[in-house]
């Protein structure tokens, strides 16, 4: 695979503008048209809402309880967006969507700078339309922002070491330090430790130390700490329990123990990576083999290509070793793989060698058929989806997805034979884009039912002095949509709300046991609302001494009061 260094002019602005518009459509489509999911989206929307309400942008709070699990950059982004665009789903999902777009733009820039303009476009297209990357660009989680900033760190590094000493090299290294700081503020110490591990392994294994100088370390560290340190210092100053919880429990113990009940086997991320990289997964082996042509014997000649392989491998092994595993953790592996696959596809298209796409297109066609048939069967065969109403609502979308996939799965191989590699790849990308847009349209029907209708009902009918409790649970989206704090009945002190480290919250009177709740419910001193899951309501409502008035219900929840 040929490596080149394209000039910084010639179409950069035009390409970035066009790509930005396309990404705005791709990641902005339907972004605010479906309710927040529980628990993650509700949590990460409520914390910035409470920042705005309280005016405290240092100590994150969830339902009025100090929340020390993660640093605040994504919360700050959500709070700023809500202040500008209002309290709605579009605003709180804006930062992950923007970070997804920035990740694609960075992938384009590096692909173009290292391998050429066509490779940059191909790499951007591969990343933007990969199934998992697209999905996480539409969900309010911390993983997309931290992935974007970690990728920015490593992209700046590889571009920086390719530059001679001077202004452009200095700019790249300052970008490295700034992105590492922003990644740290997005999700903690992994924001700089993981990119640092990737860089160190690459420098050590491939003996690239000479290319590291100058790395502008003193001034770069000043920039890093100027961005990352102030919040950490303020959080520690204002909260004596913060440092132990944040550094020990949420970093060390999360990685080394199963305390968070997220243990998975070592191979957990292999199927996730393969499925998440659809529709381009069939090209991955050939792209990697081409990038490191000559193998270990020519590792120094191919050191820059090996950097992307090292990046993907180090992060993949780190999270595979971790005792805490969740699907989005693997996201930072996607940008380097997209660069490698994009560069290989650009080479194939430029050479007009459609035959080299044969195996990838066969895998694509098989996946199109399998996914299309599965979508139709799941929604049209009675009983596979328990909720009949949901199955009926999903049928038109399943039929549209199946039609797009079956047509695209047959069209792309045919075009490879008749029109060449470029036409086949455009058909493959178009097929995936059609499926993703239909999938985004179907998201309101795919979500698990939340509490938004009941929260809006409470917000519109509650009187001053009313109180609301959640029974043996905490429903994250309720507090965001109702714009209030709630109490909980029989909620564990060591649960997600972290009552064990917040004495003020424990003393608030909002978190009570069953006996105290029954006493207050029957006392008649004020109207109390109760949100409860239907499966938990059976035992409570069957008690003849418990009198209630039904105010509203959804498929999963009841909202009741003790007074009219």
C-alpha cells in the first residue's frame, strides 16, 4: 500500500465542507424524534439539567445526589446545548452526534494526509456508515466523545511525527495534548493513558524514538493541565470523598474487579467488532495484510501503517483484559481500522481491480440476505416479538430494510463485474446508508418503554407541595422530563445514586423505607405520587389497606396518588 503526503491545499476546504454537510444530515437525522432511553440517556441528560438548575457546574448531581462516576465534559456540553436549544432530546444528543462527525472528519483528514485524497474519502465513508459507529452517534453516551478525543490525540500524534520541526509539527503536538485533556474530561484517566500506551508501544516495538523529537513536552504539558486539571482540583476541594471514589473505585477497581457486574469472557469484543464493522468487515483482513505488506521484516518501512494496527490492537486487548465490559467500550478501535480499510479500497478502485473485492462482496451479500430475512421474520412471525403492537409498528420498517438489503446485496456484486470496483463500493455504501436511515426512523418503536408520558403528566398536573416517589427503583428519564427531583422507596444506599457517599442526600427525607412510605401515604398531610413498575405493583396494590388513585399508566408503569 502506497503512502503519500498530499499537499494541504487542493480541495481540502471544499471536501471538509461537503463532508460536514453530509455528516450533519447523517447524524442529525431523527436525532430528537425519540424519547431518552433508560438508564443511560436519562442519566446523562438529567445531570446537565440539574447543573443548569443548581448553577453548580463542578459537582455533578443525579436526582440531587452527588454523582462522581465520570468527569463533566459531556455534561457541560449537554447543559450548554440545552441553554441554547431548550430542554429536549435533540439538544442533549447533540454532543455525541457532533463528536461522531468530528471523528469522521479526523479520519478523512488523516486518511488523506497519509494515503491520499481518495483514501481519505473512503476512510470517512467506512467509519460513518459502520453499524456500531452510526448507532452510537445517535445515543447519549460518554463513549462517542471519549472515542473522538482519543482518536484526535492519536491522529495528531501520527501526523506530528511525520512533520519536520516547525509550526505544523508544533500545532499537531499541541492538538495531541489538547485532545488528550478533553478525552480525560470526557471519561477519566483512560483518556490519556490509553493513547499514551498506544504511542509508547509503537515507539518501542518499531524503534521510532528519533521521530518523537521535538515533542514540545513542557509547553504541551502546560496546555494539558490547563484544560484537564482545574475541574479535578475543584472537585477534590469541594468534595472530600471524591478522590477515593473517582480514582480507586471508578478506575482501578472497575478495571481489575467484577464489582460493577459487567464481567464478560475474554472474547466478548470479537463478535461485537465484527458485527459493528458491517458492511465493511469483509475487507478487514485484506486491508490489514496490504497495509503491513512484507510483514515483520519490513516493519520499519511500514511503521506508519503499523501504527494504525498497533492502535487497534492495544485498545482491543486492554478492554478484553478488563473485568468490566460493555459494547460501546470498543468504539475507539473503529477509526484506525477505517483508515486501513479506506486506504485499501482506494487502491483497489484506483487500480480497477474489482476482483480483489470478491470475498468482501460475498460476505456483504450474505449479511444483507441474513439481516433482511431476520428483520422480516422477527416482525411478521407471530410471537417472536412479545409486544404485538410493537411488532405491527415495526413491520413497514423491517420490509423497507429487507428490500434495501436484498437489492443492495445483489446489486453490488453485479456492478463489480459490469461497472468495476468504484460502482460496487458506491452501491455498498448506498445500501448501508439506506438501511441506517430507515433504522433511525424506526428507533421510536425499537426502544424499551420509558416513563416520558407519565413524567409529562406529572409535570402538567402536580400542584405546589406535591411529592413524587419511585417504588424500589429510580427511573432516570422521569426526572428529566418532569424537571424535578424524586424520592425513592426501599432504594439501596449503595445503588447508582451513591447515597453511601452523600450524607446530605441521605438526610433529605426523599429516600425512605417501605414502613415510612406507608405512614406518609396514609397520613393525609399532602398529595403524594408514586411511580411503580407493573410487576412490582401486583403485591402492593393487592393489599386492601393500600388505597390509591390511578392517574396514568403505560405498558410497563403505573402512576398513582394518595389523594385526588
